[in-house]
């Protein structure tokens, strides 16, 4: 009976050792799987952080480009406004000069017409005096 008990204990011990080895193998396998998942997670995390940083840099570049375009447009608009104002000023000055020239011509024409009228009157007076005499 003792032999049967020893044999039964020996058999239970063998089963316990087998279970223990199986659990050890499973534990090693699970640890390896966990390390693999942690490495994969760390790699993904690094990739996401890198992509986020690249997106932020791209956003910054886009903002800078937009700001530069806006600055160029403001500069272009300012130059155009300056050119338009210069053209207006030039046109206004030319118009004033033209008005001044016309007034001078009108004064000269009026003076010449008065002179011609005086000459006609003088000629007419001479002719009438010649007839009367």
C-alpha cells in the first residue's frame, strides 16, 4: 500500500512537474510576446510622434508661406496704390497745365482780337476821313 501511495505521489509529482514546465514555457512565451508588443507599441508611438512633429513643421511652413504671400500682396497693393496716385497726380498736373495754357491762349486771342478791332477801327476812321476830305 505504501508503494501504491508512493507511486501515486510520484505520478502526481510528475504531473505537477509537467504542468510547471508547461507554465514556465507559457510564461516565457507570454513574456516574449509582451516584450514584442511593448517594442511594437514604442515603435508606433515614436512613429506617431515623428508624424505629429512633421505635421506641425508642415503647418508652420504653410503659415509662414501664407504670411509671406500676404506680405507680398500687401506690398504689391501698396506699390499699385502709389503708382495710381502718381498717375493721378501727373494727370492732374497735366490738366492744370492745359487749363493754364488755354487761359493764356484765350488772353492772347482776346488781346489779338482787340488789337485787330482797334486796327479796323483806325483803318475805317482813316478811310472816312479820306472821304470827308
